[in-house]
């Protein structure tokens, strides 16, 4: 997808509308001002808009915004034009990129500052579904999950991609876990454990995974805090109450009301503690208090778990999917597709993902049982019933007998 600046987005959308109007409604096209038609439809005008000097960009942007506003207002009472896709794109740009002020006289349009334009705004009229991200740019992104095994001596075990989802670039990874879990559960492929990076590891996602019987292993976002000792250094009971502080003292009283916990420590113990002033306990009338809610308690427990060798031993398998992303791109060219639109991009990605799974399965079979077993029955089934994904996956599971139902979830970008 071609990268367009704000001026280019306005100019390309106006040009598309004028061409559609001239082709389908020539009588309405003739009613337009000749200067407006000449400005946007003359040969080479699109290149002129893309070569605007930085010093003139503000004036030019205001000019094309006024032209777009004129076209939207001029044809809003014509049902035949309001139903055109190019007209609806102009209306979308007007809402996303401009504000309309209605004074005593005629309404005036004002271009929004860059920071006020939403990330899900139109990036190119040729692909209205693409999104924008400050790091990824203007494109789509793909959520991908694959299996892995923790068994000893199974470093070369078969790894199969079990989930693929195409999204606009502005979609947050934090919202990708729920559709993934729903998808694999519906297809009878729910994992026991999911490894994901910190963007997927929000408290709501951990609770969602727990409700579905899946363990989410992910680092916590952000830092624990500026203090030497944080809530993560406290010991908790299963019900969420504090059992012992970092200094080894037991609270004299604990309280749990609704979702809020409070632990009271003896003032003499806290004042003589070498962690005084570096601990989240705050001095009160009856002693030192530590207050926290259920979410803070769960986060503290996860931070404490991250410090253990057990966590590092489990999470190290997460790095393996980075190699799978590289293989996906090198063997299929999936990051540079010659199609536009989320539906077309998704269709290509699904086919390429299926192809990569077949290549992996064939290579695994050759290595495991010799060069004679290329699984011809599965190849024939794929060719004759390419859309019957569930049956193909069931045959693959039966053939290779996966010892693990764990999965790794990650995201990468498609330009």
C-alpha cells in the first residue's frame, strides 16, 4: 500500500470521487466549478500535491480540506451520490481529519492538528480498512500462534501454526488474546499454556485465560516502582491477605472489604525495620498500613513469579516463534502481498499459513520415518477440500500425535 501524507489522502480521495462522478453521473459532474475539476483531474496534479514544500504544506492542506468540504456539502442531498463508496470516504475523512464550525454566516472547515487524528483514520482510499501505528506504520498486522513442546529431547518436534488473525495496524495486542482463545476452543484445540509477551499480559487477560482453563505465561508491563521493596516482596495467603512483610514481620490485623485489602503492622516493628521508608507501608494512627486491591495483589504475585528460575525456564520457549515469523516471511513472502483489503490479505495469509504447515509436516515425516512417508492422503485431501480446515487439522493431529497442547502467541506486521 502506498504511503500517503495528509495532503495526499485528501487529494487522492477527491480525485477518486470526481472520476466516479464523471463516469456514473456526468450531468452532476458538469455542474461543478471548472476550476475545481481542473485542479484535481488535470494530468500530473496528483504528483504536484505530493511535492508540496514543507513551508506551504499548511496552506495546501487547508485548501484541499475546503475542496473536500465543498464536495461533501454540495452532494449531500443527492441520494445517487451519497451511496457512492468514494463519497462515503470523503465523509469519513471530513469527520476524522477536520472540524466544522458553524458561525453566524456559512459553516467553515478547520483541519485538526496531527495529534488529534485517530490511528484508525483512513490511510489510503485504495485500502480503507488499513490502520496506522506509530511504530509499524500504515499497514495490517497478523496475530499468529503455534504449538511447542517442553519434552526433553524434542527440540526438533513438529510445530504447527494453529491460529492466524489479520488486523489493522492500530489494533492493540492486548485485545488479541480473547479472539484467539475463542477460536481455538471452538475448533477443539484449546492449549494448556500460552506464552506471550508483556503486551498480552494484562490482568484482564490473565483472568480471561484462567476462566477458560488456560494458563497465560507473560511478563508484567512497566516497572515495579521506585521503592526498594514493593508489594511483590510481601508473602500472601491464597485468599489474598498479607502473611508476612519483606522484613519478616506478621501483620497484627488484616481486613478484606469488597475488593480492597488492608494489613496493619505494629509501629514498633516497622520503625525499627531496616526497610523503613523504602517499603509501601504507610504510617497511620494505630501503626503502619498497607492497602491494595485484588488487581494489585495479582500483579504483585506475578512480579514475584518473574524473579524465579522456574518462570525463566518456562518462558524461554517464547523466543522460538520469532524464528517462525522469519521462516513464514522467507518461505512464503507473506509480508509483501500484492492484494488490498482485509479480506483479501486474510485469505492470502491463511493459504500461506496452511502451506507452511504442510511443508513442516512433510519435513517432520521425512525426518521421523524416512523419505517414503510424505503423507499423500493429506495432500489429496487438501487439494480437494481446501476450505475444510477442521478435517485437515484432525488428520494432522491423529497422524503426528502431539504430546503438548501448549501455544505461543505473537504479532507481526504486513506492509
